[in-house]
């Protein structure tokens, strides 16, 4: 995965970073475990959740606000099928922070910061 290759280049150069993706594949899990060991990382996984009804509503609202060539109903169906997963994020390595993204952004930020400062 190109994103993970770029991320590892940054880690090798001592750059602190945040990468964002569903990361719901066993290969990503193994990659993260390898990085933690190889680079002695302080690793946090922020797992964002949202009820299905609200998530689909947000996706549909985005369709209305973007150029239809970028987000049409077909792409929405692909998005829906790609996000739904039975991946267990409890298996992610190191520290996990579970947040409900139905909360306002400022509350989510405070929650994540509070959880990273205690470790």
C-alpha cells in the first residue's frame, strides 16, 4: 500500500505522523506491529465509530455538495460495501482510543488528547 510506504519513510526519518484509513486488513495490523518493534514507536490507534444511519446520511449529504462525477450513487454503494467490515479493531496493536464521531469535533479532539496524554 503506497500510503504505508510513505508513512514508513517518514517514520524512518524521525517524523511524527498521523495516518488515516480504515486499516481493516490483517496486513496492516502486521505492518504496524513490525513498525512498533523496529522503530520503538509510541503507537495509538484511534477507532472512530458511527451508527449506520448517521453514516449513510453524511455520505448522502456529501453527494449533494460535491460534483456528481466524483460521488454518485454507484460510488456511494462502493463506499458502503468497503467500509462495512467484521474486522475487530481490538486486535490493533498498542493503545486504542475508541470515539463516537457523532460528537462535535472539539469534544472528539479533547477526548483523543486526554487519552494520549495519560500514557
